[in-house]
C-alpha cells in the first residue's frame, strides 16, 4: 500500500490522451457515416430510408458496453482473426456515434423549412448542391447544440473502453485505486477530470441553444 | 468461423433471470430517480437559495461525469464510511442518483412549458389550487415531457449494463458468466445484444401505447 502521489496524477493525465484519441476516432469514423445515415433517412428512395431507420433503431437499442464487447471479443473470434484493440474499440464507438449523430443531424435537416429546398431547386442547382449550400449551413446551426451535447455523452462513454482493458482515464483510475487503496481520492480526481472536460461543453451547448431560441 | 448457439440453451434460466434483474434494476432506478426528479424540480423552483444551489450542482456533477465512475464511487467509497452495500444494491443507489439528475431537468422543463396565464385562466374558472395543479399544470406538463422521459428511460435500461462492472447480477453479468463458461463470445454477446434490443423495442412499444391512451385530449386550437 502506498499513497497517491503526483506520479499517479501524471499517469491519469497520460491516460487522458487515450480518452481523447477515442473521442477523435469516434467522431472521425462516425461523422461521415452519420451524415450518410441522415441523408438516407430523408431520401426519396424508400428502401434507403428503411435501412437507415433499422440501423439507427438497432444501435440505439443496444448498450454501448454490448457494442464494445461484441466488436472486441465476439467478432474477432467469429472471424478467427487478431484485431488490435484500438480497431475493435474504434469500430464500436464509430457505430455508436454514427447512430446518435445521424439522428441528431436528420432532425437538424428536417427542421429547415421545406420551402428552402424549393427555393434552392428553383435556382436550377442539383439536389446535392441544394443540400450543400442551402440546407446544410442552416441545419448545422440548428443541430449544433445537440451535437455538442452528444460530444459530452461520448466523452463519458469512452470510460466504458476500460472494460476491454483499454487504458484510458477510467481504467487508469482503476489501476491507481488498486495500487493506492484510496478509491475516494482517485475516483474523485478522475470524476473531476471528466467534469473539467464535459462541463464547458455543456455550458457552450446551452448558450448556443439559448441563442438559437432567441433568434427564432 | 462456425456458429454454435446450441451451447447457450443450457443457460436459458440464467439469461431469463438476468433479464428479470435488469428490468428490476431499471424499475428501481426509474421510480427512485423520478421521485428525486419531482422533489428536485419543485425545490429547484421554489426552495431556499442554498437548496437550489445544491440541486444545481448535483445535476451538473452527475450529468458531466461518467456513470461508470459514479458506480465505482458508490461501491468502493461507501465502505470507507462503514456502509457496505452489496453490488446490486450499490448499483440501484448509483443509478437512482444518476437517473434523478436527468429526471429533475426533464420535469423542470415540463413545468416551465406551462405559461402563468394558463394557471390564472384555471383559477378564474373557479378551480381549486389542487384542481389547477392536477388538470392545468400536471397533465399538460406530463404530456410535454413524455417523449424525453421515455427515451431517458430507455437510456437507463441500456445503462444498467454498467452495473456488471461492480459484478452486480443482471443481464450483462450473465453474458460475461456464460462467455467464461462456453468461450462462445460471438454468440453470447450477439444474444445479449439481441435481448437488450428486444427489451428496448418492447418498452418503446408499451410507452407508445400508454402515451396514446393517456394523452388523448386534443391540443390544436
């Protein structure tokens, strides 16, 4: 048994970079998929809408922990291949964030008035250009508060990567707690670090939302 | 690359028990959390300043830290104060506190949607204070928060899976147990995910039916 020292604190901050890597990975892989899902959900082609809706329902009906275990332990065994932890965890988080962001962005796109599409099409531009230059900028503004809200959810969610042995902030906390027998101190520090990341985002999201409501 | 779900049938009873425990855990946290939410929302509006300040910090701390860390804190830290809770009880407490923070925000936003003029209109019709609260404030507020409340409930249902990390017995814990016995990780986690999905769908369906039956009065002017 030893006491919690500054070197333990350093190891927590060192692990923090993996939390940030996971968040970045989830967004980098999840965002393009989310955009595709959002566009499929508003597509004129019915089967595309159904596929996207089914995917969203499925992923949102499974715990993040389940996704992690499935992609980390299940799929590699099934395929009989070795998969690096970061890949398996990255896929799970990409699936997770794409489902939630896809739904948030669809809401943003649909909140833009139908007349905007009609006005854009009367300019004689293609449907993609209509989306890209007329709808998307407005939709982004509407969906931004919820997107940042999801970012908070995602940062908290990365703590679950600890269960597959990924040494990010939560796992580093477990290790430090086991080494020092000071769970109260260690977990409070870990909670404080998460709070320091999430709270400013929460405040930002809230102020954006207030501004958006004021503008309407 | 061969699938074998046969071995899992032996553990049917464990899976069923896991489902029951998961639903129980969700139910406990939802009921306790809603009570926290109701009292928190009312005190947060009309309580004395220190109480409001306390509620505000409670909400922000819970909503901006991972539920996993909250569960660890409850489970590993309470014993240092001489209060040793078994895993399932500790998970119930932690998830109630967790759900309570979200419930306060949802209920508060529901009460905020009722304009003062509506309450005054009710009073001018000669309704008693209780009747005004029951019919003019509570009923429409419930209707307004119903969608966000039910989706928060589903998030809670899925969130109970993290109780397995302090080895509280519920569905996910069952999954890990069966996996350790059979080594069929793909099949086990596929089944566990499918059960969670089925539970989610069942609750969503039930909420849709209840919502349609409970909120039948027209709203359009």
